[in-house]
């Protein structure tokens, strides 16, 4: 994230990301299940299907400079909240137990 905020993305990175995203969208629309889900979602939120085409045109128009400007405008690491969650103590015990088990001599 820091590199992207500082330097942005290369034209190759942007083109690769855009191409991948656009291909994924086309693939989803080519399958009955995902297409039905998309139509249902659009119907539920009263969004015309043309919205999808407009979104794709906006994605196609993105440039490294536009993305970099948007990142700098909207992403502020100093204002972000970082959270670690989990059973760290339990995970440490499991890891220690596994290590001890693997080096303990076998008892017959």
C-alpha cells in the first residue's frame, strides 16, 4: 500500500488488472447462475442493466495517474485502524506443542 501511495502503479500493472477484471465480468455473464444473480441484484436495487456497461467503460478509462490520484485522495494509512484478532495464545500453544512433539523421543 505504501508503494502504491508513493509511486502508483505501472501502466502494465493497470492494464493487467483491468483486463483480468473485465474478463472475469464477461465470464460471469456467460454463465446462467451468476447472470441470474446479477439480474436479480440489479432488479432488487432498481439498477438498470446498462449500469454494468457504464461501469466497464469507466474501468477501461482508468489510467495509472487517475488511480494514483484516487489513492492519495482516499487512502490515509495514518487514519486507518489496524486490528489483529484471534486466539494468539492458543495458536502459540498449538505451535509449541507441535514442535515439542516432533522433537520428543518416542516411548515404547
